[in-house]
């Protein structure tokens, strides 16, 4: 099969096309012919080697964290999928590799593709939709009437998180550039802050939840727009002890990770709020729930541009250089 992979960590010049043997599905695996994949900032971080301590991949490594496609074979213990099913997934972090013609995915990580979407639209969703779900539903437990701030509302995560927060009945504020103000309003934002011209900290107060997609100064300021008891869930800030535990890190690494968020957690405590880091997980069950929202028209994907598979490197470069106006960059095999 044709793939896009790295043989060593590095910049975009490390990514190249290569033929690999077709994957052989294990008993619980589903072999999927990939029709579309999407690009995430995670792909660049993995390619750079930024995560090699916490995600120790064996090289060569096929890149890509999102897929939509058709089942072509099932393992002997697979009960939930059959040949010919249209599916989508964010495969487990240890079994990535969707910039390829085929992939074997554990059946627990897979869900039926939303019927109303094309393959390209479906492939844009799993990682960002699961991230939004795990942040807003699982961690923050957002309830109707709560005030929720979502940073970077026009980004891959933001475009879905805004729609989910609206669906959960929250009052939603977001940061985006002025050119994307109309889009983020359509997606569910009640308040839009142009982050290039305005300081969100001066304009917002008494929030229950912040979804921080940026880290750094944005995270620091976010602590100050919450009301006492409020929560910052960050997908871009320093890791915390819960994440280290989930990862199964050894005690030394666990301590080191916890130390990285010490300052942020101390500041949060001073403000009477809590900080937690989220590293999203593959979850076919949650993806099935999301499929229902999508098929009901409550969440729809935002796709900026679709590239053909043989231009995977261009697709990555386009996304990495921030050329997308809003939403996701997709790679389609069809
Ligand atoms: N921990 C996890 O599990 C997890 C999961 C998913 C993503 N992430 C991380 O979360 C981050 C966001 O991911 P993504 O897929 O949404 O990225 P993305 O699609 O590349 O987001 C880009 C968006 O960020 C906006 N932006 C840039 N600077 C901003 C600022 N100062 N304030 C507000 N918005 C700003 C831009 O908005 P305009 O175009 O409107 O200017 C752009 O639309 C990445 O670092 C990614 O690695 C982590």
C-alpha cells in the first residue's frame, strides 16, 4: 500500500511517500480502505518528535490521526462491523497511520460514518469532535445556561466545540479573527472577540468553563475570566498528574509532568478555579454518539480545503503554515 511516513523525526522534508506491506488485522481489528484522512496540528508535533517521550513510536512511522473509509476485512472476533460498512475513526494513539491506503483499527475505536456526510467531511471530524466531547461533556460537564469560553473558535477543534457547547445549552463566547466573526456566530458563539484587536480578559467575567486551545498567555488570562469554582480545560497547556497516570508513565516521568503544570495549578488555586489538561483518546462509543448529532444536523463539519492523496505533503504544509481560513484540511483518496 502507498503511505506517507517518516523514517526520522524532523521538519516537513522528513515526510515522504513509501510502499509498505498491507496491514494484517488482529482478531479484534477491522481493516479499513481509507477514502479520506484529515490533517491535525498533532501530525506536525509527532513528525517533529515533540512527543517522543510520551508517545515512543517505532520508526518508520506512517503519519495521520483521522480517517473515513470502507471496511474490507474483519478479524475473527469482530462483532460490530462487516465488510462494506462505511466507518470513521481516530485510531488509538499507538496505532496511528491514516495517511495510507489501508489501516487496521481496533473495533472499539471505530464508528459508523454519519450517513449525511461525504467521506472527506467525515474524515475531518473524529479527532476534533472527540476532543470537544471529552473536554466539554466528560471533563467540564457543561450544563444548560453555563457560560463557556472557547478559544480559537475558527480552528479545527473550535468549529466543533462551538456547535457542541451550543447544543449543550451553554452561553458561548469565543476568540477568532474578525474575518471569521460571522462563521463562529453561525456555529454557536453568542459573543465574539477579535483576538487581534481586543483583550478577552478585559471583556469577559464570571465564566464557568474555558476550553483553552492555545496555552501560554491565553491560558494565564483564562484563569482570570472564570468565576470561583470555574474550570479551565486545556488541550495546549502543560500536562498534569491525571494525564501522566492515564498514560501509564513511570513515577519519575509522572513527577516531571506534574511539575510542568505546578505554576498554572497554583495560580488557578489562588483564583479559586481548577486547571486540567486533556489529551484526547480514541473512543468509538463517543464517536457513535457524535454520529447521532451529525446525522440530526446538530453538528456539521467545517472543511477548508481538500487535497488529493498524492499531495499529502502539500496538505500538511498548507495546514502547518496556517493558510486554512477556518476548519480542517482534508486528504481524499477518491
Ligand atoms: N491535547 C489534545 O488532545 C489536543 C487535541 C486537539 C488539538 N490539540 C491542540 O490544540 C490546538 C488547536 O488545535 P486545532 O486543530 O483547533 O488547530 P487549528 O485548526 O490549526 O487552529 C487554528 C486557529 O487558531 C486561531 N488562532 C490563532 N491564534 C489565536 C489566538 N491568539 N486567539 C484565538 N484564536 C487564535 C486561528 O484563528 P483565525 O484564523 O480566526 O485567526 C485559527 O483558525 C493545537 O495546538 C493542537 O495541537 C490538542
